[in-house]
């Protein structure tokens, strides 16, 4: 299924290229392999016809000249348009441009006439400013004409490091062929959408160049944490898989119930819900495997958390933005045991990231959506990956910043981008289910970064294939199927 777990920044990609070259791989050979991979990707996916190959001034353009040569050989009619005179090209790009024996057109919308497909080899990793002038006109024309685009490395106008567009125009590709490892921009929005299908090509960079690069960003595939998934072992009993506690709401009871069911399905040995006795029946009904605990007053709360067998807590869903929620959240964090802070238990720290950081002692995961994140960290700027990393570093917690491109960041700098969540998850209560799965993972003793990655993946996986009509209640009961995929999916 999906490929390697490591994701490289633009700078790390350049280092990988350089390390390969130092190890004896010729630069022009890397470019040859890259361009050939692009040609093959297009040739495999479309009927042969006319292709416009748009080449930029750098090495991305160089890949284009190579692709043009291979496509012509395969029988495509090729129109090559270059941003700059061939004589002005340098290095490997100049070398490959000399191997092109067809005509060379000036870059203009006219170069697209008759094209059934476009190869976007204008800018890749080296994009340093927004598109303007002739190149902007051509990209706009490509968009208008809706010709399928195959982008080289990244769609021109998209930044490899964060998936944001530089300037106001960017290529929207049907497929993007990239090399050796993906970049964050292939996975983060809007880059992910603009890339279309991402095809990873091996261009001969040896795997061992990663030893020196030590990547800190990953795609959240099961291979990232599978080795540490707490499979049931024969010589164990339920207490070996933890005792999770959900602090349920009084008025909003659905959120806590969804989380409890997800924690049970996610594998926690025992799950208790702690709520005032008046609402206990609401939680008990329909979920006999759930332990219900009456929580009437703060003394009962103190007693409950003093039981050290209860090793993972979830507070927030349905909790209410109240002083009690804040006080309880701080008390739970103070135990040093595993805590998930979600929803209202995040909002109670509005504008107070320092107070939150000061309260965190043990394995903690914060699960904000963008709105909750902004409330706690109004001063953190930048792309999603950067902001999640900064928040994790500032608080000492693992931060799971939700959305189509959920980012999970650890205080030590590691970060994973989740890619399996279908948009049907945009439904009330989906976040409560995620918090419950995560609680289950933590109760079973997973380290918080692994637990958060596993939970995000299982959440996405359990929603896969359902299609329109998905509601949060559907998710927990689809977890067993998702769990079986852990071993299957790479
Ligand atoms: N050995 C390597 O380094 C390899 C690199 N490869 C290709 O090389 C690409 C990176 O090449 P480069 O570093 O040359 O970068 P690019 O080809 O992406 O662009 C760099 C050039 O464009 C100019 N530029 C940047 N933004 C501009 C804008 N908005 N308007 C006008 N000019 C602009 C820069 O000044 C520079 O001349 C990768 O994306 C990949 O496609 C592949 O050939 C594989 C091997
Ligand atoms: N467009 C989307 N595509 C994929 N996943 C999404 C999308 N929108 C929301 N989600 C996921 O669904 C969950 C919603 O959580 P949240 O916003 O807290 O809602 P709620 O509190 O109603 O459950 C998160 O896991 C989020 O990542
Ligand atoms: K490109």
C-alpha cells in the first residue's frame, strides 16, 4: 500500500541528493532517472497523444527535458516550451537539454494548443517566490483549459515544505511524481489536493543516506508504530491492558459515551465512566461492558484519581468550559499518569499556554481542532506542521492537531502527518471517538506519540470505505476491522 514512513524537507532532499552524488551516483543520472519516471507515470496512465512539456530554469526543468525525450520515444507528440533559452541552462539541466532534438517553443499559453496532457516541470523544490509574468499566464491557462497535468516533484507554485502556495496561482495536478521520499507539502493541505495522486519514484538514491539526515517527519502509516502495538498475549489478563477513565458530561452525554465505546473497542482492559449519579443510567444503558462510577463532589474525584490502577484519563468531551473542568484537568495532569485533554478541557486554558505547560507532568496528549488550538496558542504562527511542533515543544505534551491532514507532534521534534482520514469524518462526535481510541492506546501503555499516531490512523481507517452518511456512532464498531489492517497495511 503506502511507501516509506520518512518525509524529507526540501533542505533534507537536497542533502540526500548531495549524499548520493558523493557516494558516486552521477547527478545527471539522477535527473535521467527522474525524468524517465515522469514519462513512465504519464504513459502508464493516459492514452498516447500530444503532451506539452513546460520546462523551468532549474533542475525541475531539467527533469522536463528528460521526460520530453522519453515520451517522444514512446510515441507521444511532444511540444516542449522552455522558460529560458537552452544556452542559459546550467549543470545537469544543460546536459539533458542538449539531448533534446525536437523543437523548443517559448513559454506561452499557445504551447498548450492541442495538448491532451501537460508536464509541469516549471518549478520544484527551488521555488522561491510566487509565479509571475509568462509563467503565471501559462499556469492560469493550464487551469482554465482543464488539461490533465503531471507535475514533476511538486506542482509549480506549491512549497515543498508546507504545501502552501507561494503567490496567488499554482498548478493543480492529476498526479505528481516525486523522488526518493515525499515532502511535507505532498501531505499537508492545500498541497495534498493540488498534487493529485502522489507517485514516489526510486531514482537511485541509496537508502543509507538517511543515516546522516535523521528525518524527524513521517507519514502516519501503520509501519511507523506497528512494532509497538499492544497485541493481546496469552499469559495476560485485563489489568495488563490498563484501566481507562472517561470523565463524562452531565448535559452533553453523547460525547463521553462515544469516547467510552471507542476506548473499549480500542483495546483498553477496563473502561470506567465517572459522572454524577443522576446521569449514570444514561451511560450504563446499552454498554454493559462499561464500568460506571458515581462522581458526586470533589471528594469522590480525589478518591477516584488516588487509585493508581487507573492509568489513563480523558477529560473534555461534554465537560463544559467551567472552573471545575479546569481544576479537574490540572489535578489529572498532576497525577503524572496518561491524560488526554480534548474539547472543553482545552478551551479552559484559553490564552494560557504557560499555565497548561506548567501543569503537564506525565504522558499527555492534547487533541485540538484548529479553533481550540488558536484559543490556547493565539501567538503561534506558521503552517500546521510548524505550529503543532511549537505547541508540543512549549507544553511538553504530544499535540494532535486535527483535520483532513491531522498532524501529530512530539516535544522532541518528531512529527507525523496523517493521510488516511476521509472527509466524511467531518461529523459531530468524530473527535470524541478519536479521543476514546487514543485513551485506549494510552491505557495499554503505548508511549504518547505512538498512541496518538495509532489513534489517528485507526480513526481514519475505521471511516474508510463508508462513504456519505457516516455518523460518529458508526466508528467504534468498525474498529475491529481497522485493527486487523494494522498488520496488513505497510
Ligand atoms: N540532483 C538533484 O538535485 C535532483 C533534482 N531534481 C529536480 O530538481 C528540482 C530542484 O531543482 P532546483 O534546485 O534547480 O530548483 P527549481 O528547478 O525548482 O527552481 C530553481 C530556479 O528557479 C528560480 N525561481 C524560483 N522561483 C521562481 C519564480 N517564482 N519565478 C521565476 N524563477 C524562480 C530560481 O532562481 C532558480 O533559478 C527538484 O524539484 C527536482 O525536480 C531531480 O532531477 C532529481 C535529482
Ligand atoms: N474534512 C475532514 N477530513 C478528514 N477528517 C476530518 C475532516 N474534518 C474533521 N475530521 C476529523 O474528524 C474529527 C472531528 O473532531 P472535532 O472537530 O473535535 O469534532 P467533534 O468534537 O464534533 O467530534 C477529527 O478527528 C478530525 O481530524
Ligand atoms: K513542478
